[in-house]
C-alpha cells in the first residue's frame, strides 16, 4: 500500500495561477476529491476517478480521502485558492484526529489565495499589516466575528473578508459593514473583487460610505484598506511606511 | 514604445512553486529588477539584462523600473513570495505617485507567500482567522507593532510574522515575544519556519514558553496559533469551527 493524500491549492480560477507542484500532483493522482465546482476544474483522463461532493460536507470528504489513501489510492483533495486558508487542510486534520491511529502520507501544497489574487488586481491594498477573516457564521458565532472586526479595525489592519455573504446568510455582511462604519472613517477604501482571474472577474473600488451589502456574494472577496490606503491612478495601495501616530 | 512593468511573485524558493503566468512574464522580459538574492534565482539568457540591487533601496529600484518601461523595456520586478505582502508592489505605487503624470502599463502577478508555504509544511495553523505583521521597524515605530500585536492577540487571530529579526534589529523580536507572553498562555503553539521550500528548510514547532529570540532570523517566518491551535501527530492545525466563548 503506497497511497497518499495531497491537499492542493488550485488558485482562484486561472490555469496560469496553478503552481507546477500542484499540476504534478494532479497528474499522479488516481482520485480527485472536492467541492463540485473545484473538481469540475480538473481535466478528466482515463484512470482518474472524480469524486465531487457538496458544500458543508468537508469532514465526510476528508474521511473518505483518508479511507481511499489507506486502500493504496493516490488522492488529491482540491481546494480553491490555498488549502490552508478557510479550506480543506484543517478539515483533513480534524478527520485525522478522529481516525485514531491512522498513519497517512499527507502533503499540503500551497496555492494562490483569493485575497492575494484580488489584491494584485487592485494594486497593493494589503501591502502593510493585514488580516483575513471568514465572515461565514456556519462554524462560529457571529459575536466572534464582530469581536475580531473591532480588534482588526482598532489595530489598523487592512482586512480581507472571505465568504462575506450567501443566500443563507444575507445579513451578516450588513452587520460587518455597520461595525466598520463605527470604527473607521467614511473614506476608508474597499475593494469588492468577484471571480478573480476568471472570465467573469469584476473589481469594484468604493469608499466605506458607498459600500452596500449587495456588492458582495459568495464569489466575492472583500478587501478593506487601513487608514493610509490610497489611490494612485486606477490603483489602490497601502504604503509600506507608517510614521504618523496611531498610538 | 510598448514597455511594461510586471511585479512578479517568485514564491519562497522552489521553482515548482512559481506560477506559469510568472514564468511567462519572466520569459518575455528584457530586464529583471530586484533584490540581489531574488535576481540570482532568475536564469540568465542572451538579451536579458539583470539589475540586482541592495536591500532598503526599494524606491530607487521602482523608479528605475518606471524609467526603463518608459524607454520601451519590458521590466519584471521580482519579489520573493507574493509582491503585495511586505514587498515591491507598494514600493512601485509609491514611486508612481511621485512620478506625476507617468502612465505605465503595470501588472502585479501574485505568488506563494512565505506564511502560506510555511503553514502548508506545518499542517494548517492558519486555517481560521489570521493576520500578517511585519516585525521590522525600519518603516514604522515599534509602538505600532506592539499595538497591533496586542489587538491580534485579544482578537484571537492566528499570526504570521515577517522579518522577525535581523542583525541590525536584534531586540524587537524579544519584545514581541514578551507581549505574546502577557496576552496568550504558555502552551500557545508557534512555528519557526526557515528557508521554506529550499534545501536549507527547517521547521521547528514549540510552545510560546519554549520560544526564544534566537530561533528567528531574516529568513524565518514565524507562525503563532490561536487559542484552539493543536497538534495531531507531526502536524499543527487550527480547527475551522470556534464554538467556545471567546466573547
């Protein structure tokens, strides 16, 4: 039995943003496991089994990958973006912890995460200290999200929000915007980047005063500048230096 | 004149972590600009001019790239990791802002940033909300760093520290550790990842109580878990869910 599991980041969408080490793992795989739209990005070939599954079944998916590897299969779990950022790597280790005694040959291969692809399109809005927050309250109470938003704003971090808004959670993003409006000035720059690196890509740069909840959906990553973030031409960037008194 | 500038992320070190779009830009370039060790990673070829420069001259380097592009050259500014994370993209926009009136054809191409490469090697320590802080006080007062460390800890963010310690700034990291010791428990997990993805790679997992300043240098990225970060076998991961009362 020489099965293995690789959790591979396939980037935000464009083929040209998939690293060669991920492409090599995909080429050696016997089985591809993942959320339906991510598995759909993998080209079928003879001998390759595709196992698309639904959203919110991450633990089942991870357990099934462990089982397949134990049977000698070479399994790639595909994650959009980077597998370690609000994605399948944590789910795999949760499943491993529950599968006591199972030794598996596991590798995690990083990928281009959505916030960095979006930041690159906009300029360099995350060019100074920043944080990444998952706005979904599927796995944590919204009070923790609010708590983190306040600390992020008071620490003057630029911010990236993943999963800002979905049909089943239409109100959370409005609450997040309300907190930002209390903590930051109305001119704070925000970027709504949707479907970055795909043909459907859109990029919208607004101030916090102009931002509305409907600007975000599940395919959007939202970036918020820090107090020094500014425009130059069509670009948005955060300066590297920070000399003025924050504290 | 059809010059352009691309700021390209060449990842933390391994060739296999350079995206195809970055490789394509490098292949089209007439000029490569960047910090000495990053330019040294680019294979020379006839017609390609290499312009290595020293650390701390980022603005001069960006200005010279703008001048070359204005003369019709195809310039790639290489950044280790991702160009938008404590790297050359912000420096380029600072230079562009000062170069009033200069219209340039600019692209930023994302790369695998050090914290995500390091996290992948360790497991999934950044699998929940996290922040990235540059610990260098070359461009900001250390009081701002301390302020951000406190907010990051109180918001229970996992953390990634870039530029934790250098020969010219030996004491800052000790001060950062002292703040973490006040804010977090002694069992908080930390990862010192040095030269990730290169032959010199080392990975060291310790508790906050065990951490000492000499574990970090300029080639190290330091990761700090949140209050739920744990070990499973040789791995470190942060669970996706957070149900217990933080607030």
